[in-house]
C-alpha cells in the first residue's frame, strides 16, 4: 500500500514544518511530526510528498474559458481574469481545476513570490513535491453541505459550490452571517424549492471555545449543524482528505513537476545496480566470444589460402571470393569445375582445411594436394604419427568424407604422411 507524506508550514515559525504520513486510503500511520526540513527529509524517503498551504494566500474563483486543453487554458486565464485582479498578472501564478458541469473552470490565483516561498519551505534536494493544495481543498467536497475549519485563530469555509472563504476567528460572526445571507438569496427559478442549509464544523478545542457562542446563535438558521472537535489538530483530518482526492494542484505551468525519479530511486537502486552488472557481464562475454570467432575465422581463411596456393602455386594474387577464382582457374585449364573436382570437392577442401587448422598448434601443415574425380590425396607434414591420425579422424568426423592414411614416412624429426579422401559414399 502506497504511503503519502503531507507537509505543512508551521503557522508561527516558517523554518519548521508539521507533517503526517497516511496511506493512499487516508489512514494515518503513526503520530503527527514537527521539526526542521532535515527531519522531514528522512520521512520523505520512498513516499509521495504533498504540500498543504494556507487558503488565505490563494484567491479562488471561476472563469469562463472557451478553449480546451490544460496548456491553452493556463495561457488564457490571466487575460480572462485580468480585470478582476488588483495585482499585475505578471506577478501572479494561475492554476486550473477540472471544468464544472456549467462549463466554467475553477481557478486558483497566488503570487509568484508566495509560491517560491512555499517551495523553498517544503521542498529540498531530497524532497520532490508531487502536489501543493490549499487547506480549503483538503476540507473535502460533501454534497449539499458547507464545511468550516477553525484552527490557530483562522477560519476556512468551503461552500457547497466549492467557493472558499477565509477569515479570523474574531470575525467569525461577520463571515458566517455573510455566508448565510448568500445562501438565503432567492433562486432565479420561482418554482424551485428553498435549498436546506447544512454546515459541518471542524475545530480544535481552543478554537471551538471561541466559536461556541457564534455556533449557538446561527444554529436555528441551519437545517443541520454538526461539530467535530480535533484534539490532535487539523492536519490528520486534512491529510486523510488529500490522500483520497485533492482540489486544484498549484504545481502547474512553470511549477509543474519535471520528473519523479528521485521518489522511486531508493526502491529501485538495487535492481538498477544488478541490471548494470548484468549488462557489463553480457558485453564482456559477447566481446570474448566475438574475439574467439574472429580468431577461428582467421585460422580457416589461412588454411583455405594455404590449400589454394598448394593447388595452384602459380597464382600470386588471391581474390576475396576464392570459390569463383577456383572455378575460373579450372575453366582456364579446360576442365569443368564439377567434373574436375568431383561432387562436393570444395566442401571436402573446406573440411580438410578445418582439420589441419585445428591441429596447427601441433605443427601439422599441408605439403601437396592431388585430386582425381571424387578422390583427393593430400600430403601432410606432421610432428608425429599421433598428429597425423588426429587429422585423419577430424576429416572423417562428419561422416560425409572417408579418410584413410596411405603411408607415414619419417621426414627429419617429423612424419610425412599421405591421406586418401573419398568424397561421398
């Protein structure tokens, strides 16, 4: 089961962080943590990391953007909202959500310097953020119900339509009264029934004490009012919601993630090392095998060239294709290559060359070749009778040729042998 680390900047000391680890289904793992960035780096190893930032610094609105595609929408948003914003659009970052049923696009707007500050607080060389969401997004989307979070003297209200409002606990009366007034506005459809107003409140014990009188005062105006106390703070509740579904990810456009290899590298580095070692071994084995094959080919080429020169000692320049040169030489002598050499002569010549080349380490060499019809006689100078016998057996090994030693006479400290080879049965 995948694990998610949710990081949140401390509301008082910006050099420290709050964090909690949850599963991808929102179940907390262990207790919430608090400390510097170095401690958070340890918690981030092998986990997806999500940043959680205050909603008070992010403007939430909607825009009617006719274009399609995330890239085109992000390009169009600054110009679509320019008249609604007090700041220069060049100083603002725009992020888009999923288009709603009415065709409008939810938008989050935040200053670039604020985004840079959050990334500096939350990220590090060892920490790569997968997403950044606001606290309002982490309140969840409950059909027909508004959600209010009261924590650390701040209020965050997520309306039924997803609109997010923020304020101080001291101004709770004004915020809630304004929200109730908007809810009581008459619908454009005269036949539609009045929508019931439902409110779910999440509050830390201290904030609940400050809100208690306000909650009691607005209770009669609500269809339902449910209050949940958060003894461990709001982070566990917010992290659980982010794990199962977030809102608008602020990491878009210039802040979008380029790659996520750092998050998966710790889990795959052993496998990558084994793969690299296997590739090195495979390359080394292939190199050695190719070197051996090249040496064998060179030995065969040398043996074939030697046999050709013994057969035609008057030839000075050898061509690349010895078979064609051999046929041309026979034609020049007025003989048909097949009639002169007999069936399979070149194959026999190849087998003889391979046999002698295989024993060349012992000092065996061809002295002469004579062929008549389907019979080939070769004279070999070998270091001893055993070497001559090895050549004879190597020629007859495949079963296509019959080889027989006709004679073996001393030649200095070596043996000059004559072997008769018959092609075919």
